[in-house]
C-alpha cells in the first residue's frame, strides 16, 4: 500500500473557461492539503479520437488510462449537457474499463449552466459502477455555476464546503478495500436453493 494516496481528477470539459475544471482544481487542492499527490487530467490535452475497439489504441489513451489505473482515487467531472454528461467525458470513459476502475474510489462532480444536475450525476455513477468502481456517496452538483464561480474561485460558501469535502473524502477513503464484486451479490443462498427446489417440484 502506498502511504501517500494519489488522487487524479478527470475534467470532461472542452471549454476554455470551464467551471468544471475550476471546481476540480479546488477538489484537488483540498486533497493535497490532506497529504495526497494530485493531478488534473484535462481532456483538452489529449488527442483522443472517438473510441473504436477495432482501431489500435492511440498513445494518448494509453497514457491517460495508466494515470487513472495507478490512482488511488479518481474524481470524475463533467458539465451538464442535455441532462447528461459531455461527449468528451464519455469518450475517455469508453477507453477505460475494469482494469482502470475496479475497486477504485471514485468521486463525482457536475456543473450546470442553469438547470438540474441530478441526472448527470446519476449517469456518471451508473457508468462508474458498471466498471466496478467504489463511488463515494458524497457528490457535488453545482447549479447556475456562472453565479457560483468567478475568476477561478468558488464564491458560494456552501458549494466550496461541498467541493472541499469531496477532495478530503477522496483521501480518507483512498485505501478502502470494498467488496464490490461479491459473487453472491447479497443473495441468500439457502433461500435461493429452497425456491429452486420448489420450482423443480412443480415441473
């Protein structure tokens, strides 16, 4: 086990003045204050074509996947696009799989220009769970982000507190050993056997 947790944040926004990117930097600042090594993974810095499983993986994707795979905690951030996440975020996620995320602590953050962020966070949680990540219950949604973030600073105290908490929990739970792939998935085996025997008797 690495004594110093590694926390990376993936920004799924292509916009220069991205509120998502600013918020993720604050998450990483809080994680660094708790003793973590941190890095922001900005999708703009990686030349990633649309994922095609029939094509050879580009070097940029291999490098990005390595950084995600070697992290102890990964914070996923996306702007809200049409009630879901951005295509830039999804494209990175399509390149990744179980090797990058299985039993890895993951935090979620979404920024909205105006309306709701709930479905975006739900979609991000589902896709992270789909590759067996351990997703923190605490998540951050920022509604009307233009009124909460100015000049690289979060000016809403409640939002700032939630953002910092996400970074702190990324460190606190970096080395958790979750059993997210339990073979019985909570099924009562005796009950299942009894139900199967009853079904067989009715045949």
